[in-house]
């Protein structure tokens, strides 16, 4: 069911440029990410990305473009997978002391997608490093 992956790859990591906020720890990052995921479930893409925007070292216009791309691609997701019926936090993983990932499952009537949020700590504070989604839910079994 990897029909969504090729279309959605463009949302994956984009190099950082500038930012206005950061998280002192991953607990703070998780709270904000949980809020964003709740909005994504409701198809409030602009609001979801706006929630992450203060912590994401990308120009505002690029984050707005990502929200627009998600919105544009969403009819394909809904047509293929059905109505959204819920979300579920799957895992948190760290690579060393400077890189972390949260994975969420968004459930639909016919299938699911995974949302991947990555964070980077260049010095002593965490920033959003990337957001992506795809339908490769088989990878959820490899992320524990």
C-alpha cells in the first residue's frame, strides 16, 4: 500500500535556516507535537504547522508551503484510506544526545499513515528538524 510515499516524500527534511524558538527538553517538544497531531487529525493543516513554526528553523513561507502541500495531497489520502478515526503515539527514539524522533499513527477506516517528527539539539536546546508522513506502517514494527 505504498501509494502515498512517492507523493509525500517532498515533506521530508529540509535544511534549517533560522528560527525563533526551541524546547529545553523533549517533554516540551512532545506536548507541542501532541497538539499538532490533534490538529492534523482534524485536517487543520495550517494550524498544525503553525503550532510547530516557532520551533522550526525554516523560513515561515517554507513551513506554510509544507502545510499547503499536505492539504493538497490529503484528498488522495482520504480517497485511498477512508475517514480518519484516531491517532496514537507509537514511539520516541533518540540517537545520541542530539537527535530524537516521535512517531504517531493516524488511523483511517481502510489503512493508516505514520507521522514522523524529528528534533535536533545543536547545543543545549531542541528544535524541530523535520516532519513527514507516509503509509509505510510496516516500519512501525522496526521503530521500537
